[in-house]
């Protein structure tokens, strides 16, 4: 299959590109497109065969649910039931934006493989002009996980999508680098109080300022199917083993000396201030203590490590303030929980 990559931005006439994408989607195909978080791989959420093509292209486990993307808030009632007052408040305040709300799903509308084994569905309205233009031109919901091979770092540039899925999908809409850089927060509105199933681009602090105290659930225990993307399977992993290391220059310097003494080549993912510590490869995530910059740059930095000959990757931890909780969630999964200890 030929994979076309077409540029869409505010300075071009994009009508033909959107028409091409809509035509592919209405005929049961898949299209990659940018959102404010990461690039998504979309298919009609009401078409089971189309949704299956997402799983096939990504190599994604079939019990891993997908998020449904819509172009207008009014569409929520077409696919969900029991929409609470708190949910309305969050949609008014946070949509479009990086917040997925989980509702009881309306029977017989969304394809069963979008929410395998569950009577709930996660819905969001993305805050990106390309995503919204595509959704509104289509007029139908898109099931869309990140547009990468399953388990790999999520794509924040069209080139990342092309590297992972070239020959597996027909079209990538290139809208430039994404802004938020980590996926949406997933908030289960069917519990009382609501529960964060996955931290993301909308912070717990923001949500609680709108609807009051909520629960946070970082992991789903046991072998049951995940209730949200990112809860069960290995995610965001580079080729070399990744270890989280504390945010301390002396500690990192000692680690680098020790690893070099063992003959190991090291890639370091760290803030701007750690670039002169002697790593074989260094990839900046932006200014220190700027969790928003770290979120934006994290996946690209992890992907850059795959272009090196590093034997080990050290990634500097963040605090948990704001989007830092989402950054650490992704790092812990990329590292499979491993920390580097001198």
C-alpha cells in the first residue's frame, strides 16, 4: 500500500486533502491526522470492519479500547447516556481539549470493537484545527488511538507516523508538530466521584477546580482488560532499555561515569541544564522544572534515541505538578518501572 503524506495548514487550500481523507474514511479506511496531543489514526467509530483496520495497522491488542473523537459537543448525546451535570461543566470548560470523558454508551451505535467487553465509551473533542476540520467535514465520529505501532513512542510529528506506518495506511495529514505532546486525560464519569484512569494533557488540578475532588487511578490491577488506553500494555518504549534517573546533576554524572567504565554508550533525556554532563547522546526536553515543555518534547526525544547506538537510555524524572503526572506516567511505562540506582 502506498502511504501519502500531505501537508495541511492555514496557508494552503486544503479542501481537496480533506475530501480525500473523508472519502477514505467513508469507504472504511484509516487516516492519520494531528491532534493537540499526538497524531491519531482514525476510522469510523460506527464501522466495525474499519475499526479493525486500526488494530491491524498498529498491531494493537484487541482488548485495548479506543477513544471516540467528535467535532461538536452536541454529538455526545448521540453516542452516550447518563451525561451528568459535572460532565456538562467539564465539556463547557475543557472542550475542545485534551480531556476524554468516559460515559455509559448508547446501545447499538458505536462499533463493539471500539470498547471491547465494556458498556462504556470514552469521548473527546480535540483542540486542533486539522482534527476539527476533518471531523466536521466527515460529520461522523472517529475512533482514533495514537498513530504508531503498538508499544512504541506516540508520534508528535507526521514523520514519526510515516516511519511507523508507511505501507500500512493510505494517508497522513501533516499538520506540523503537536503542542501538548502527551495524550489526553481519561476521566471516568460513571464513578462517583469521577476517576482519572489515565493522566494526560488536562491536569487533575484543572478538573478539580471545575467539579471538585476526584479519584486518581494510575494502574488497573490484575489481568483484566484495560478500561482505558495506556492502562495495561507496554507503551512508549524505545529500542534500548530506558531507566528513570533522579533530577540531580551529580547523581547523573556518577551514573554516566559508571556506565562508561562498563563500556556502555548512554543516551540522556534531560532538561536544558544537563547537556554538559558527558552523555554520548543528549536530547533536551526544555527548561528545567517546565513540565509542559517536557511533555511536548518527551516522545520526540525518546524516538531520537532509537537513531543512536545507545546501550542504555537515562531519562530524568519530573515532579508530579500539573502535566508532570502525565509525563511520569509515560516514563514509568517506557521504563517498565525501572529506575537507575548508583
